[in-house]
C-alpha cells in the first residue's frame, strides 16, 4: 500500500531546497577593476558560489557603481580602496585585503617633462571618482586644478596638453603600454583594496571572510597577476 506520509516527507526534504533556490547577491565592479584585475572578479564570483549564494555580476563606471551601492540597488561592491569606509561608514568591509599595495602617482607627458618641472603651479587633473587619486593629493598637499569624470578624459587632456600633470593609478599607465607617459616624481600613495557588502547581507560576513582568507592565502588576489604592473 502506498504510504502518502512517507512520500510527503521525502518530497519536502528532497524537493523543497531545490525549489527554494539560492540567495541572490548583486555584486558590482568598476570598469577599471574589470579591465586590470578580472581574475579578482572571477574569484569573488567563485567565493559567493562556495558559500551557497547565487552571485549576479555587473560592471559599471566607478561613480555609477558607488551610486547604485549607496542607494541599495546592489548588495556588494566587488573591490574598493580601503578609504571608502571614511566616505560611507555604513558599508561593511570584509576585512581581508584582496589587492595589496596598488599605487597612485603623478604622471606627465615625456615630451613635456622638462617644461613641467620648471612650473611653479602646474595644471593638475584627476577623476572625481578615483578615491586613491584624491587621497594621494590630500597626503601630498596637492590641490587638483580640475576633477574629470573618467580616466579616459584625464589622459585626453594630458595628451592634448591642456593639463601638465595627472594623478592616476600606476597600473593604468603601465598596462596601457603607452611610452608617452612618464612618472613625474617619487611621491606615491599605496593602498589596499577590499570587498564591501551592504547591511542586508551582513549575515554573510563571517562566511565571506573565511573564504576570502583562504583565497588570499592561496595568492588568488596577488598583485603580480596584474599584467605589466610596475
């Protein structure tokens, strides 16, 4: 005789977890990180799968990425410079450095280097969304002459000689393979990058830190993986 009670018990334990599905986590990365550190994007996606969630990855310009996260339209910031917590204290930092020692410096056109060295007040530009660039300026008491919306614009004005110097991540220059750019001096700001989550996902924090620690120990986020990094 068919036992309906046993059938229902088996159905609940075997079917219910599948029908319920995995918890979705919307993770956003900046276009810059996607370009220079796609290995980190893939590893973070793998980590979220390991802890039993369903990660949904999106790529946006830097300013748009933080805007969406701060509005609660995304659950996590893929990678952000450590000082982001000063700007958004409500962001929850997963306290394992992912990329260590990413550098920011001043660059000039090689052809203009000698001229720019003689200037008392060079025209300096950077982007309003590059927190590492702005922190470099703050530490070295530099007042940027103009804040632009993208790295592409920054390099365009430098090439057009409408700026004397730019503050940018060193890796952007080295990865571009463009010999026109020259490091201006030895001043530098070096920062670590972390993963951040919103308050709605705080229950994942412990699991994420455990998995991020394992990945970090295995050199999955090694800076050496950045191509042409200097």
